[in-house]
C-alpha cells in the first residue's frame, strides 16, 4: 500500500454497522485538531458514491464520457474519477497530514481500532487490529481496551503509534 506523504501516519476505525465508527472518528478528529494536529480522513463505503447531481454541468461532463471531473468552488474542490481505487491510491493523493483516520477498509493491513457496540468481533484474528473500543471489556481478546467514549485515551494510544506532528 503506497501511503505517499502520509507513510506511517494512517490509523483505521472498523466495526459492524451502527457500532459507533463515525462518531468515534468525528470525536478523534476534533481531539487531534484541538491538539494542533492536521488530520485527513477517508470514509470507505460499499455502495457507489455520487456527489454529483443529474443535470449539473459536472454531471453532464461525466455523462458525456469524461473519466475525471474536478468541481471547484470557493475554498473547496472535489475530483470524481470513474474507477475503483485501492486504498493506497487514495492515500497517495491526499495532502500531507499528521494523521489520516480511515473509517472502513476493514480488510486492509493498516493498524485499526475495532469499535464494538456489543461483544461480537468483526474480523477475528486480524493482526492489524491493535485495540478494541467497546462499552465493556472484551472477553475474546487480550488487546488493549478503551471505552468507546474515552476519546482522549484512544487519541493518546494512536499518537504513541504514529510519527509526531510535522513542524509548520
């Protein structure tokens, strides 16, 4: 997996649907930003994504056959590409960050915290899962355990495992 400028700065959050992954990522982003870190995120889903709207100019560009369309406005832009990228391809296109949090991509090899709403593990015996965030201590693993709402402790755990923030 090519991480480009974010080599070693990637940490994932995985878990079953409605386990609290998005809430944890959101809270971790806010915590790291509060600490002065520059944070990027990747959200992986299993369904086709379309941020465009039928009839809009960019939609018409894609409908006409463009394989890549950039939509630019104000302080934000998005690039839509007609392909199924690997995680490494997405990572290599992100700007340098102090940390990239990934929600999903459960089968990839990057380090991950598994979020559990109940006691059921998502991916048993995955060596990339390095901790569990759950309401109760898991009985099926000796991995480090954090309460799902103990964001500061989870952030400390992640911070100890990635390079320190870059000087600005």
